[in-house]
C-alpha cells in the first residue's frame, strides 16, 4: 500500500491505496479539474456544494459508461448467437 500526497482545491491530502502513485495523482488531477469546472460555472457555490455537484457529475459519467458497456456486451452476445447459428 502506498501513501501519495495530492492537492485538491489547494488542499494537501495523503491518499493510501494499492494503486500506483502516478495513478493516484492522475485521479486527483481529474477530480481537481472537475471541481474547478463546477466552480467556474457557478463561482458563488461553496466548496462543499461544488464537491457534491462534482460527485454527481462523475457518477453520471460512470452510469453512462456502464450503460454503454452493457449495450456493447448485449450486442456482442447477439452477434455471437447470430454467427453461431450460421455454423449449425
């Protein structure tokens, strides 16, 4: 397990995890960028609200990617069944 120091909104955090230091830093940069986007769009929002809005934004990205992945898997299953039927 590694300890990695990162900065989000100018605050220093020590993140402990099994991922590489570079991966943890990459994730923290992504999070910081997303928070900055929210703050740029709504500069009067509090940092806590910006974090909550950022969480929703990232959750939506994950939700969409999962739905796309399920659609791709379903399409592959259908194509596999179609191709299999051609051989039998």
